[in-house]
C-alpha cells in the first residue's frame, strides 16, 4: 500500500463503488464505468470527503481544533470541511465571497449545508487573487489563535494540497485493484480538474503502479497551459512526502479545456442536456460545475473516435450534487 504510512482519520466508506453503466455504454459505443466518489459518505460524499481523511489525519496529531478555508459559495470543499469538523469535534470557519443578490436570499445547496453543519460562515470581498486569499486566512488564523484556538488553514499551497494529492494516489491504487478483479485496466479515466490535486494524485498513483491507463483531466476553469505545471507541482510534493521516485511529466495527463471558457459554474444548454442524459439513462445526477463538464467531454470525444470504440472508460463522479438546486431554472428546461 503506497499510502499506508500516512496519518489518516477514517471518515468515508471505501472502496467507493465502480459501477457499470450499460445503457450509457450502448449509447456512447464504449464500455463505461462510473467511479462513485459521490457515495463516499461524510455528509453527501465526493472527492473532498476522501482527501479529508489524510488532511485530518495529519492535523489531529498536532492538536488543531479549528479549520479555516476559503472557496466559492457552493463549494464542495467547504461543505466537507464543515462535515469533517463536526465529525471530529472541531470548529469550521468558512470564508465565502460576497454576492449582493445571494446574500439577500435564503441559502440553498451547499451554502445551506454550511449552516446546518454548524460552520462559522464569513462573507469576504469577491474577486480576491490567491495571495490575497491566503493573507485573509492568515488574519483569521491570528484572530482565532489570540482567542485560544488552535487553527489551521486548509489551502492548496500549504500541507492541505499535499494531503489532498496523496488521497488520490490512494484512490488510484483502489481503482487498480477493482479493475484487476474485473479482468484488466481501463483505456482511460476522465476526471474534473479544478485546483489540480485530485487529478495529480490519480495520475501519479496510476503511473507509479504501471497502469497503462490514460488520464484525461477536464478543466472546469483555467487553461490547460496554466494547469499542467500546477498538476506536476502537486504530484512532485506528494511523491516527496510518500518517498517515491515517480514523477509526472508533460503529457502524463491529457488536459481538455474546451469547456472552461464558459466560466466556473456557468450552466449552458450542452451541460443541461448531458445532465439530463446521464440522469435518464443511468439514474445518476451530475453536478453542473465539475461532473457535467467531464461527462460532456467524454461523450463528445467518444463520438469522434478519440476514445476507441468498445474501450473500457472510467468516469470519476466526484460529487457536488447539492449545487444543482442553485440551477433549478436551467435544469428544469427554462434556460435561455
């Protein structure tokens, strides 16, 4: 086990199911399997649930009692941090960007779950760059420490980013084991790319294990050119922590940024259609921010032969279902 020596707090149900999708397979002309990270447990599941096992494993040994994080208002990361904090008897302080319209509406989706889970939610200025976000989190940490708390910041530039990447090295080993039981590795794995830790860990783990599987990362925002170096940086930090020599190189992850230009969390008619298709042909509801873009990339690449006919393909469903309620009008078919 590659990650066996890493500190870990068990929070989720593993292995997550690897689910055959026969009706979608027939329609797409590939042998499609869905890795159901959305069924991992811890509140409503998702990839952040898995990675928090390693994040909390590291932090609990230091006596941390408060978790600080910044992300979007419908963030899966923030929701699962709040859930993990509640499970472990900690406090979560969540920083979300101001939105004049949403600030005057009843919360829904993940934003509602922040409150139900007991998080301290603080609205901060919108449009901050990463440096400003880090500085803001440092200010909150200093404030809480002065009140006698033992806070930690969960940010991709810090140890959180390393632990998050390691979690998906572990997921890669889990996936290889599942496919060994089914008679062989998949041709390709499709997964969403936001900050890049999840895809970095998955690709690093598969490469280290010698799996012949192509990793296709579908960018939800940002360009492939910008994200490629970031993903390799995350993988290098994780490999150093794990004590393995494997490194990601350019081309180890095929990055698709065709769907990023529409913007983070922007619902389009094509995304609405693919959400409806997967729901009606497999009974799975995909979130509009990450997994709908992954499904769209998979279906379009299969249609033009970029995925060979009949090939085994895995799509990671990394969760995020609560966010669909923020998109009710568009998903109901009234999107202009």
